[in-house]
């Protein structure tokens, strides 16, 4: 995957079959996304913001660094959101908030900040 980041010509020159790689990456992405949504529900916001934040934190696009940081960020993000949904944290009742409420409250400003930084960098 890292060879593909450097461009199609470079990837071909080092022996990567671009068409096959793209096909398998699309299939893998679809299967993993379907599996995650089937088990956790539509918490796509975490999947959008965490990889971008991980890339900014790592300062590189190398997958060997970005993927573990993304997993840790996603886990921390969801645990914090889950703690905030518990009774007595944000609301003082016996009801539990849906997980998407704190994710939206926390995630929307993060997504806006990421968007503005990416726009400023010209990516």
C-alpha cells in the first residue's frame, strides 16, 4: 500500500499490480465496513475522523504507524463517548443517552477543525 501512495508509475515500477491491489482494497474495505456496521451500528463518524487525526498525529502516511494509532484513537474516542452517555455524567437521571449524542457533540468540532486544517494545507 505504501508503494501505491507514491504514485501509480512508481508502484508499477516496483512490481505492484495496481488493478489487482485496488480491487482487493475495495473488496476488503466493503467487507470490513459491512462487518463493523453490522456489529456496532452507524458510528461512521469515528471511522472518518480517527484516521485523519492519526495521520496528523503521526506526521506520516505510512500505514505501519497510522493503523495502530487509528485503532487506539477510535477506541479512546468511543470509550470517552460511552462514559459520557452514562447516567449522572451529562444528565442527572436514570436514562442512558444514545451513543451518537456525545459522538456528535464531540466529533462535530473535531471534524470542522480537521476540515479547516486540511483546507489550509491545500490537501
